[in-house]
């Protein structure tokens, strides 16, 4: 019996879409041999179970199967829910599934099939699993594109080929969309320890496009097949980008033959990428991120608030501070048992360091210092709105909001985790001496 603890992917969970055939199956097999807990998504339940048996026979100790049609958005959402219920962590998501159709087909949602499967499916699935990936960080999103992206053009006036359809154009556009999505995702995940990269697997001998092949494919593929890569060789770059230790912090890159490569010039257009993201979100009904309340800047000479908070359930605390203060995450580290070992939240110019309580280690944050309750003070744009959100989320009001000196409004509450917060508006043109006096009054 092999010692799985010494394998490079031991303890990591990898989810592969389109994992029952071709490159996806070879990717799952390769990562399983490296010790990964592999989960595969496929359309056919019998084929998925057969693939799982092959992976186990090849040395994969943990294999999960998920069955669904990724061309249908309700199925993508159902699959995401099932994945979140069954997989406590996701270290790598490999968006491998893809297809080619020479003639225009519609999905059950009325979407053009190539765009739906090749772009909208990975876009939606990735977004639905993003919180789990972030909690599992360092994590990776690997999206299989193609060199066809270099011939692609995003036609926002006819994304789904209603006016004019070409199988090749639809495929090329979808592969360019993969790269634009990857680069935009990398920008949005900056600072989270979740990376996003895309790749070209090479020209691989699979059943790709066999359901509705074009004339050129029917004529030439049989002659070219002996010169094509095997699925195992085609999966080499996917496996490399998913598992290589030296790529842990590499993000926003396009790979071919296991090396970084420049993608199409259009793929680096951030305006196009942002527009495609919004259009895609609208097409899949993905709600925009909640608006974060405006926070007025605190003067440079005002001391930064840097409390270290240990709570019972840091994930819930992170959500509370995000909802109440509009906090944004700068980083998060998760222990092997799922507890948060360290997180940094930013609220305006304040930085809060947060972790789970570890009673067995005696690690707890103080609720008092010398018998005096600790109160952290933050300056926000709308104190009343913060208090409303806080009480709705289970906070206890200690001091109701009221007008204070200098015309600002202040108040205090205790959050559900036992920490006291002072919240006040920031008044412009106040001297450093006045700010210091107000800080003493608020926290004394």
C-alpha cells in the first residue's frame, strides 16, 4: 500500500467538470495518482461510476461523483448545492467541460449551447463555489481554454449567434471568453490566496465535436488523429497548473505545454472583460455583490485600529463584520480541520485580525483589560445604518446612537461574539488634538 501522506496532492480536494471522458478523465486520473481526493462531474451516472471505479483501481483512494447537465443553469445550481453539501473543502476547481457544435443548438434555457456550456457554465459554477474555494485557500481555479481563443471575437451584439451562426466562430468566441473570465476573476480575487489561470491543452485525440461535426472535421480529423496528443498528454498542462507547487501564487496567466504563454491581445482588455462579466452575470441571474457602505477616510495621523479577535466560529464573525461594517477580506488562512487560523478584514483604514478560538490551546481574545470592557472604535459614513444592520444581525445596543460634540453621532453595541464596538461619524477639519480627545471619550 502506498503512503498517501507523502504524495504531492495528499489532503487536497479537486473538482473536475467533464471528468468522465477525454482530457477531464485523464486529469482526474493524474491528480488522483498524486494523492488528491478527486470529485468528477459528468452527464451520465453510469459513466461517472465507471470512471470512479477506474480512478480507484489506478490508486485514487477518495473519489466522488456528481451527475448533471451543465448546459442547464438550474442543473449548475443544483450541482453546486450538492458539491457544497458533500465537499467540506475545494482546493482546486478544474473547469474542463466544453463542446463544439457545427450547427446552432439551444439548451433547455433557450441559450446557444456552445456559449452556455463553454462559458456560462464555468462562470456560474465558479461563482457559486467561490466562498468554499476562498475558505480552502490557498486554492486554484483552472479553466481549460484553447489556442482557438486567438481567433475569437466577443460579439456583444450577437453573443449567441442569433443573427449569424458559425460553429467555429462560436467555439473561438467561447474560448476567448474563458480567458477573459479567468483574467477578470484573478483581478477580483487579488489578495485572497485563490488563483485563476487558463490553459491550452493541445490538439488531443478525443470524441470532441463528434456529436455535430463540421465538414472539415469529418474530412481531416481521421487523417490527423495519429498525430494528435493522447488524452493523458493533453491533460499534462491541466495537472501542472492544478498541482505544481511553484504556481501557488501565480494567477491571471495562460499556459500551454506547461509554460506561461501570451494569449490573444483582446484577452487583456479589462473593459471588455468587465463588460463580459456583467453580461454573463445577467444571463445566469447572478446577483451583483452587495453594495458596501461608504466609509469616510480617517486622517493619516489617527492611530489605526488593529484588534486581534478570537471568536467561537470566525466564519460567522467574518460575515457579520462584512454585513455590518462593509468589511472586505485582505486574506484568510484555514486550518486543516476547517477552523480559521487567521484572517484580516479591512474597514476603511482599520484592520481587524480574526481567528477561531482554540480553547484546547488556551487561545482566546480578551473581552476586558484590567476589568474594563474593551471597545474598538470605528468611523463610518452612516452610524444609524450600521446600528440597524448590527441589531438585525443580533448585536446588543449598549449606548443608543446620539449626537455628540463636533456634530458627530456615536453609539456603542456588543456584537454576537462578545466584542464591543464604538461607532461614530467622522467630522472633517478636526485637529489631531481634538481627534485624540474624542478617542479617549469614546473608549475610556
